[in-house]
C-alpha cells in the first residue's frame, strides 16, 4: 500500500470524473433495485417485504386517506416541535444566566428524556381525552433534549475573549447572552432542530399508537393488525420521506443564517471537574440526590397543580407503596422486574451489537472512502427516519421473537453511531494525518493509532444518547408487536387501568435509562482517561 | 466623546484629568491545594495618570493576570486594585476602560462598523455614527465599514479592535498583547501607528507584551517581571520624546533602553540554561480536540 496517496486523497484521484452526488445517487438506485429484486423473488409471498413498486402503487391508491392522516400527524408534530423547542431554548437561556442551575437543568432534562414515551402515552390520553394533546406532548418531549444539549454546548463554544469583551464594559451574563452567545450558538441550534424534525414526527406517531382516532400512527396499527404488508411499508415510507424533508429543509434554512455547515452534535461533553477525587464523589452524590428530590417534587407538584385525579395520576408515594409498602409489594416487584429482565435481555445485546457494527462500519468507510461516500449520505438520511415507525416492519420481517427486537434496537443504535464515528474519524487534525503520511504508515495503522482516538468522544456521545433511544425502541416494539417484556406489561396495564403498575413501570424504566446513560458516561471517562487523555479537558 | 488629548496642536503637553491605577500588594492563586499555582505574590504597580506603562516578562509570569484584574475580569486572591480610588467594576460600566485582546475579539457576524458600535452599546452610550466613521478613518479602514472580520487581514482586525477600544472615549486603555497574533511586518507597522493614536486620544495605558522593541517604542516606563510568582524586578523609564515616531527606532536612546530591558529579563546571553519559562510539558501524541463540538463539530 503506498501510504501517502492511500491515506489522504487516493480515491479522489482514482475517480476524478464522478462527483459526490452521482456516487450517492448510484448508491440509492442500487439499493432500490436490490430491494425490488429481493422482494419479488426471495421473499415473495412471505408477508415480510413489499417491493418499492408495490409501495408506490399503494401510496398512489390510498393517496386521499394517507394525505388526511399525514396532515393530522404533521400538525401534531409541528405543534410539538414548536413547544418542545421553545421550552428547550428557554431552559438553555436560564442555564446560561444562572451557572449553578445548569447542571440541575441538564440532569432533569435527562430524566425527562429517559421517560418511556410509549407508557406516557396512555397516561396523557387519560389526562387530555381524545384529540391531539398526547401526540403534541409526546412530540414536544421527543424534541426538547436534542435541542437543549447542543444549545448549551453552543452557548459555551465561543472564544473566551468574547465574554471578556462584554465583561470589560462591566456587563454581565445577560448582555453576554444577548450579544455573544445567542448569535454564536445558531449553528448548534440548527443542528439540534434538524434532529428534532424527525423526532417530533416520531413522538406524534407514538402518541397516536396509544389510542388516537386519526393519523398515520392509527393507520400503522390497523395495517399491522390486518397483516397489510404493503400498507405498513407505505406508511413507513411516508413517515420517512416527511422526516427527511424536515431534516433537509431545516438544514437549508440554517445554512442561510449561519455560514458553513452546522456541526453534528449528539450530546454535551461531560463537564470537566478538576477538584479532588473525594470531593468529586461527594458533589456527584449530592447532585444525584438533589436531582432526585427536584424530580420527585416536580412530579408531585405538576399532578397537584393540574388537580389530576389520583385514580390515574399516581403520586410518588403511590409508586413507593406499590413497590415496597404493601403486602403484595413483593409480587408487584417480581412482576415488574421479571418483565424488565426480559426486555433488557434483548435490549442490551442489540444495543451493543449496534454500537460495535456502527463503529466497525465507520472504520471500513474510512479505509475505503469510495464506499463511504456512497453510503454516508444514505446513513445520514436513515438516521433521520423515525425508526420506531419502522419497528412494525422489522417485526414483520424477522418475526415476533427476540431476533426481531434485536434488529430493531441494533438498527436504532447503529445509524447514529455510524454517522458520529465517521464524523469523528474525519476530525483527526490534518497535521497528524500528514505526519503518518510522511512516515508512510499504512491506512490501518493511521486509523488505529491516530484516527480512532480522535473519534472516541464522538463514539461515546452517540453511545450515551442511544441508551434511552434503545429502551424506547425495545418498549415500543414490545408494546406494538411482540407481546413480551415490560413494553407489553405497560400495554396490558394501560388497557386494564392498572395505573399503579403502569406508573411503577415508567419509574423503573426511567431509572434504568438514566443508570445506563450514567454507566456509559463512566466507561467513557475511563476509556478516554486510559487511551486518549488529551480528549479530557 | 470627551477630549483628553495629551498634546495640543503644537505638540505641547496638555493638562487633562486621567485616572491613576494602583495595584497594591496583590496575590493571585489558581487551582486548589495540590495543583495550586501562585501567579502573583505581593505584587505592586502604579500607573501614573496619562502615561503608558509596558509590562514585560517571561511566559506565565502573571502579566496578563495583572491586566485582567485591572480590567475587572479577574479578582485578586488578596490585595486590591483601584482606579482613582474606585474598584474596577463601577468604572467599567461608564465605558471609561477599554481592553484590546490578543485575538481582536471581533464578533464574526457583525460588520466592522457594528463591531465598533458594540462598545458604545455595551457602555450604554448613544450610537454616534459620525464618531464611528471617524475612528474607522483614523485606523485606516475607510472603505471596509461594511466588511465582516473574516474578510479582513489579521492587522486590519487589530486596527478595528483598536478603533472599538477608542469608541467609548476611555480614560484607561489596557492592551493585552494586542499584536501577539499578527505577523512581524504588520506588527512593526502597528507599533508605529499605535503611539500616534494613543497620544491623540489620551488615556492612562497598560501594555502587556513579549516584544522588547514594542514595549520601548510605546511606553513611558517598562516594568520587567520575574518568572512565576511574578514580582517587579526592574522599572526602566523610556526617555524618548513624544509624539513617538519611526525615526526613534534607530536612536541611541531607544537601543540603550531596549538593551537594559533585555538585560533585566536575562535574555541575550550566550550561556545556555537561562530559565526563561518553566519546562514545557511533553507534547501528547495527538493534539487536543475541542470536545465542545461533541467531538464531531
């Protein structure tokens, strides 16, 4: 391998005539053709895959029906998008003005982000009654975190001399926010809003899964129940195209307002803490306690504030009693935990498989850039699909067993990991790559020694964010299709009005997600400390 | 804009009211316990009204910290800073203090004009479009009023930053290595332009720099600091006449003063091992990547 051309720009010289869009288009056409052929030959009549031509025919046939449903879902998604993002911007502003509040805002935001959306659906349904209330709320819940975190990062991503300039005229945080941080964070805001577009659509659809009258989510459920393969695929395609359109449109608008491409962001870096280890543990424990207290307080206060009936709006004490204080508590705990174990037994392997395969795929694309250029835009597009909307398809394709779930969770983890790691690998400073080129180090050597350490933070950011997403994917699949695990348990409780059990499931799942997130953050600290200490500030 | 020019039309000194800055017995520590760094220990400095003082010293001696404390950007661990007897914060709010930063600190989304106007906005003053236009002319940026910082060269950006400093009519000018990030040719050019601007504007001044010629050409007194913890080890007056001009760079006085400063700093010696700065930490294999962008920005 001739290192220099191979490492830096070899492939560009080999295919001088093909521009990037041509390679991408070729990739998409090849993908569609393969799909068509497989659907019409290998898997024909197996109730798994509909061929692209069948899907187009179905959309054409049901255009009026799908159009009405799409309008309903889109409206709910749009409202949720606006409310969720407005909340995120407000919260980020508060965190920027009151430095002490920032960690608390972040922690609470994470807890809310970890709420299992599916299970929140039925509770919201009882609160709001019929209509689009639950869809809007879920859409808002689905978007605000992915906007809040990039904004918080963006507010800080300014040279220190800019806030100093404001301070040198004796002005404080507010003026700094107005004159410096707000404008500087726009590319970050755009990145967040881009991810929020598909997320809002997903939230609205999940809301419709749990008892709405109209919308694409309702049609999805009907299509699954009647084993309408082409119909299920048609809805997934509509959801996907709409989401990608939102993603692209926001990116386009964002480019007009901020020069240069918006940065790809997945999560805030862990806040560096230079204090002594013992002290760090104490403040860490204090932070957890404080967050828990505030979260429970908010939970209780919200229910009281809206005067919600205790029959369905369970208070923290109800959940505590249900799990620990009643004669039946032992059995209750056993029921929740065994269902949880069943869910985790597929979620964890699926999550890890998604991470590993995503990481390896990104490395392969780095070694074979031509393949990467063909596949990366597709991966970015697929990342913006509301994958949950395709969960029914995967269940159709791979059956109701553990394997289907594994595929769902794995896919959901795979795409963000791939995109993040691919971006991270390209982040390696040019001079370092040049240095390896000077010594004629091979592509693999450069990858392992130089590029992978640079990509680790991006990988872990993706890994952290994928935890709640993986739990959500697993529970949605269980709720809709497989009839196993804690997702199914929640579906049962929702239909039998066993609200104590439902709330307990929500609490337990939230705790599991938060704990998983924290665990990944710990592993991240350890690995970065060990293999890439320069990445820790 | 208040008129506190140092010289009248004939070049005679004018009596004006400019602030005296006192830094008294200041100690500054960074970090906690084991990793504690003492940047300054019992540091004293007085800036006489209407004079420019240059602060030179090895890297990390705390000279920028001194400037930041006078600017109200950092607080002393003990001891105090006063501007005409008042703490920095109150004075800053009236737009009487201006800081020039090493990286110009121009906001990239604002035009040159708007960046200069920002200072007046922050100081709570009116827009004064005419004044801004005059300043742009004075620093030689006429025709670039609507340009954004990205379209300017490094030297032009510093000129814009200096115009912004002067926009509020400050009585105290704090220059933190203002030309540290521009190339040597531009630096020499700006070194000749800056004294003229400062003399015309009139202000008490502090210049933090690494450059001995810059310090001597701009200042009335050069204060030399020791390595960390920073103390004053020499105060060298600069008996060059004002207004300063390029010809003075070749004068005997200039060369003598520059020699004395170099002597006090302990540079320009043949024997090795003069510890100018603490041994640098070994370079990591891979330069640090800003995590702020989520590792993928």
